[in-house]
C-alpha cells in the first residue's frame, strides 16, 4: 500500500503526538496525564509514553497493544501484510491506558475518514476524536486542550449504519 501523506497532515499528527507525550512525561509513569479531552494513566516510559503514531488495528473487538505483543513500535502496514495479517485500518494516533487502547485520534486535513474506516472505528470499544490539521498548525504553543470537531463513538454498534452490527462486517474470527 502506498500512501501519500500531505505535509500538513504529517506535521499536525506529529505535533499532537508530541503534545500528548509531553503531557504524559509531565504526569510521569503510573500517574494520570490530562490533555483535554483525554485523560489516561501513563504506563509506559519515554520516548513514546504509550502514545503511538500510525497504529494498525487488525480487529475491532480486541485491538492488539503492539508493545505488549513483543514489538518495540507498532508494525507497519507492509510488515503486517508480509505476516499475512494486513490491518483493517491505521489510526493516526493511539493512546494506550492500562494495557489497552483508550482513545484514537484522526487528523483530518482535507478528507474525513472513509465510510469503511468510520464503520470499523464505530465498532471499536474506544472513541476516536477527529481533529483538523488547520487548527493544530495554527497553535503557537502546546494548547491546554485539543480541539476536536467530531467523535466517532466506538461503542460497538455504529449509529451511522442502523441494523448492521459490527459482527456482520468484522467477525471476531478476524482476530489475530
């Protein structure tokens, strides 16, 4: 899979990850970090502090926490494809809390997540916050809060697709 990521998108994603890592470092390991709307217990030390960029999700009902599966960093799409387990989606940023993914962040430059990606994220058991790259890039310092414009519910029953349940599209046997 080849992907052309815009400079604005990549820079905004890196900035948000740096802000989250800074909040985690300030809180310290085994303490709660806060950067509204996010609050999580930091259970990893630096340099990543449990804040992962380009985080692959294989299934919706039990996302793998890659560093607990023996990976120093989340594997890339091509690495997973070589293993025969290509991810369903890649999150821009994942925030880890107590051995699981607590929040996702998608940076939106021009186009919001596709209908297929939105459906998958609706099926996950954590919320995904959509943040505009233009807002991120307009900040002159780390903000006190991350401004988001939408939350994909992550409640396991996508409201945008009434009558269609997650198991219909992404059955649990897809788990690794």
